């Protein structure tokens, strides 16, 4: 048989997989199952982060955030006496989306000089943390009082905004520059698949406007709101990590189960 004849025969077999010559009929069932389980063990592709919580300032409060420049460092924090916020879970099955009364503690500090470039100011921070604790809720929401709704430790993060603007943004996200570690009494962030966690704040009504004094942003007060996201989103209820099998272990277990079923089927035929 010539090479050309072989190629024509093979082409015909591929176009007609039901024929005896088709290589598709010679693929073992176990090989197909193994391939599918290997794909499962490889884990899902990274998706866009999902917003799972947000907060707004209590309606009776304005300018709840402040930046203090003492000449040798700069600190972003909550203005004393203005910690009341409305916290809200989002996109989490099993948790209410009703606003929950909470108190917010937030503080992050830096000794890194501000960067001024093309009319924008960038103030990078080094270490910080925040926490939302349920407070003053009644009825069905009273269960959240005194509970850690959401907290985080922060390494990195930055404020950015145009010079002389009345607004700006703070963002800290899990990447090669920042580290964000969320914790909560209601959400599980310990899954090994969680690879992206982001805290994002938006500032308005800056007084005075955004500007640089010395090595840092100058003092200001502002009204802050924020959102929090992760990829994949956190889960509820919290499941101890020791109970959750690794994907590769799960895949091997399933392969063994399939192999056992195939062997049992063959024995019954005999």
C-alpha cells in the first residue's frame, strides 16, 4: 500500500468514525475517563473577581476617613467617632443582602514618598488592616452583632487621584506588589484555589483637595465607600480544610472507582 493510499484510508476512517477502520473505535473507555479526570484535577481557569461585599457610610456621617501626614510618615484611617457604616454581603448564597449596621476600624501607614506623574498622585502604603463588626442590629439581623463580618491584613495598597481633585481611590489587591488576606466569621477564604483578593475604596468630598506636602499626600478628610472581591468568591458555610480533598486526590479516587466498575462488568460477562 502506498503512502497516498494509506492517507486516503485514514482520512476516510476519520470521516466515518462508525467504520471498523476508524481509530475512534479503538480508544479505550478508561483512557477517555482518565483524560476527563485529569482535566478536572488541573482546576478551573482563572475568572474575573466577584464582588462579595460592599459598604457605605452611615447616612448621618460625612468625611469618615482621614489622611494624616506627620512629616515622616502618612496614615490613612477612620476619623474618631465616625466608624458607623452599612455593610452588605453580595452574591453569596445563604447570606442576606440586607444592609447590616456595623462599625469599621481601618488603618494603613507608609513611609514611602508619594509619586507625582502626569498630573496624578500615587501614595503607596506598606502595612495596614481593617475590620467590620456587626453592631446595633435588631430582629433577624441581631445575630450579626459582635461578629466579624469581614476583616483583612494589608501589605501594600495605594491611593491614586488627579492633583487638586476632590476625589480619589484606594486599592489593595493580591498580586506581585500587594498582599490581602481576608477573614470572616461567615465566609471561607482558605480554599487553595483562591488566588485573587481585592479591597477597593472610593473617596469623595476631599477637604482640602488632593495634593502633596513634603514627601507625602497632605492631610485631608473624605467620605469613603468600598467594595471587596475575590476569585473565586468565598463560600459558606465554613468547611474545615482538612475535610476538603485535593483535586488530584479526588481525581485518582474517581479513576480507581471507574476501573473497579469496568473490572466488575467484565467479570459479570464471564
